[in-house]
């Protein structure tokens, strides 16, 4: 009965993964390379989860093919990482250099050649049947250890990537959607929990704790089914989730460090620089007089063109000298403008939604969050108090 439960769950994962992979491959969109990467990830996830066909048919009849298919799991984390890169950077393209991500798979394949792939079918079956939960050959041990090192390494790279994506959005865009970041971060946390449980599951398998192995296997299978469905439904239902940014964009801290190395006098650590003062004064005057923040899609690049200064210098002036993210800097002006409208309007029918769109926001939730952060109260409450005072 216990085995039946795991078989049913593995069958569900295989079915859902293959169905969604087919759907992604059939969708023609600007992010087709992202769809392909995610689809291949799902196909390999299906192979990795298949406890019926591969375990019950392939291994007994084609042991070499069984080990080869199982080894494809070494591509899961590289594919997931490349998928994250492809949806966060608009200029991402698959290149030959990305083949180095397949190096762990190649090394694992080579390790198995002498005592497994190089022998006949009978020798391969004998090799597999000789394995016990407490006595694994060096190839199996190497495979498990290298796989888990790879998983944890790519998880670290993935978290670094998502955090960099968040910071670049905040430093360069006025409507950087933190929902994208939060969703990616939540997914990585869930995937990390599943990876930790999978590692514990393998330890239980090696040390012969059958009950612990079964329940950890059940948990990881359920989590795997959940995150696969969640990931693909989000991707298919909300293709606009991700704002692709230019991979050449640099974080302000790196720009400052690079210029400081070239000449420490170029970018001082304070706002006493004459050049930076002039840029900030020009910026403040432009923001007050021309109100460019009313444009919901305003970016550092757009604003730099409007005041005729290099976007790099403007980004440093705002994010480094003023010590504010561009996102927060622009939103402060938007909130001040909204407060001004609430205070000066005589139109009782004017809604919060109308005001937020007028001042440059494109999301009610982001407007409410920014307004409360700046004023300590909600837009509706502020509007009510302003209306009462005017009366």
C-alpha cells in the first residue's frame, strides 16, 4: 500500500510535467527560449520522478539506459538556473558557452564507464543487484555526493541572481515589480526545502531507515508535485510577470567601486562633489517643474535623457549620493503629488484608484504600500481626513 501511494504520486508528477512541457513548447512567444528551458526541466523532472516505467521496466531490461536516464538529473539545476537568467534578463540568448553546465553530467558518465557501461548487460544487472542500502559502490557514492553539491551550489547562485535582479529593478525602474522578486524568492525557498529533504531521504536510504525514508520520500514527492504545478501555471497564466532587464546593467556599488579604482577623485564618498551637486540640483528642479514621475514607466535612462546627463552618473547620484533607490526616490514625488491632489480637490467622487493612476502608479497594492510607508496612513484614510479638514 505504501508503494502504491508513491507510485500514484510519481505518476501524477510525470503526467503533469509532460503535459505542461508540451503546452510550453506549443506556446509561441517572445520568451520562447525560456519556455524551452522550462519544458526540458519538466521533462527531466518527469524522468527523475518515474518510479513505474523506468524502475519497473527500463532498469531490468536496459540497465545502461536506466542509469543514463537517471543521470539526466544532473541537468535539472542548470536548466532551472538558466531559466531564471532568461526571464530576468531581456537580452539572454543560449550560447555554446552554456554547455559547461553539462560538465557534472559528463564527469558522472565517465565515472560509470569502467565498471558499468563497459561491461555487458549481465555485468550491468549484477552491478545493480549487488547494491544494498548500506553498501554502495564508489560510483554510486560519487554520483549522490556530486549531485547534492551541485544542487546546493546552484541554489546559492540562484538566490544571488534573484537578489541582484531585485536590486537592479529598484535602482533603475520607478515601477519595479517586487511581486516578481517575491514570487521567485518564494519558489526558491520551497525548492530549497525540497532539496534538503531529498538529501535527508538519501541519507535514510544509505543508512537503512526504511520508515524515515518512506515519509521523506512522500514529502519530497508531494512538494515536487506542488512546485511544478505552481511554477508552470504562474508562467503560463502570467507571462508578464517578469520585467526583462539588460544584463549589461550594473549595480551602483560596482560602478562606484570601479570608478574609485580608476580615480578616487571622480566619485567621492560624500555629496560634496561639485559635479554630483549640479546633477542633483538639475534633477530636483526637473522633478518639481516638469513632473516626469507622472510617467508610470519612467526609468533612470529616460530621466537621464530628459535632463541631458549620463544615465550612469544619474544612477550614482540618486542611489549612492542621495542613498535612495531610484524606485523610492520617484515614488516619494508621486506620493507627495497624490497628497496634494487629495488636499486640494473638491470632487467627492474622485477615487483613490483614479489618483494613483494619475500620479504614475499602475498598481493599487504598490500605491497603498508606498503611501503608508511615506505618510504612516492609508490613501483612503488620508483622503477622508483631507476632505474633513477642507469641509
